């Protein structure tokens, strides 16, 4: 009898835990400094439970590379923009948020991989009265400023967990869509599975063997890395201009041309 009771308890606990699992599928367009949603359009998803969330985009297995190739030439403000090189990673670009530690771990793709760790940003969200429906769920509008950009987020209190795509967190419900005023960061809703009646893997970010030599850096070190990348870009642009006999006064912009996060 004790064994049967214990077995029933374990089954019930597992079922209840699974009911806290969910997955949201998004489109992810990131266009730093472009003035609109003109970057490559990637698939993305967010998996979550009560303890943590894990967001990933630009992952090899989520994309059809032939389709990405077709999208590499786009019109940007009347000019042709060519996206060269490979823009996905085997592990993707990831953001892992742990509620107990109130911290995020993430990675970026530059010439060399960058892995960072930071405390969750305390976004001062303004909760509005406007609503929209996504996936059959009523979502409420919220606005807030995060690292140089004013964001609009649509969250549902039907799933009262403070998660969202990318680094956007801290609302009284799950964020199903979010974008800044120019949509240089545009995270749009595709579909939702909740509750998911199976256990999902929600753990720290994947770090391939080739990347393990790169440590997790602080947000202050990341700011310095961005500034160094900007200076390298300017130097490279000047060298190219000289080789072509062009004007060497090159205006390549600042951090906003490399990152949707703009720091003071």
C-alpha cells in the first residue's frame, strides 16, 4: 500500500511538473542601426518552466540554409544590403534565465564567440490597457526602455510567468511579442504549446568544444568588447578606402551598428 501511494505521488508530481512546461515559437529579426526590421528573419523558440527559461535563435537545425541564402540580399532604405557569410551556429544564439539566481547567461556571434553573464535587467515596465490576441490568448500591452531602445511588449497573464524572448523579462505574464519603436529588434509570435505534457530540457546554454576556451564575461567587459569591435571596423573601413583611392573619412557609426543593445 505504501509503495502504491508513493508511486501515485511520483506520477502526480511528474504530471504537475510537466504542466508547468511550455514552448513559444517566434520569428526573430535583428537589424542594429538599420532603422527597421530588415535583418535576416530567423526562427526562434523559448522553452520554460517555473524555475527557468531558455531562448534560442539563429540555430543551424532551425533553418533551411537554402532559404537563408535567398534572403541575403535585401532593400534597406532604398539601398541594397548584402548579408555575407554564415549567420547561424550549431548551438544557436542563446539566452538562459535562472529565476533563483536572477541572472542570464547568453552568447553572441562575432568574429570570435562571446559568452556573457549578467543580472537580469530591471526594466521599468508601464502596463497599459490595450489588448491583442495571439494564439487565442488575450495579451496586454506594456512599454519599457531597455538599453537605449523603447520596447513594446505583449504579454498574457493566462501564463503568469515573468519570461520573454531574448533578454526581455519581468512582466506579470509571458511575453508573446515584442519590438522596439523602429523594430530593429523585432520578436514576433508564431505559435505556443502550453502546457507541454512532456519534460523539456531547460538548462544552461550549450557551449561547443571549440568554444570552451572562451570564458563568460561581465556586462562591463562586453561593453568594452563592443567598443573595440567598433574601432576595428573603422580601421578596416579606412584601409579599404585607401586601397580603393577613396575618401578616407569613413563614418561607420558606433555600437548601434553592431548591437541592438546601446549602452550609455
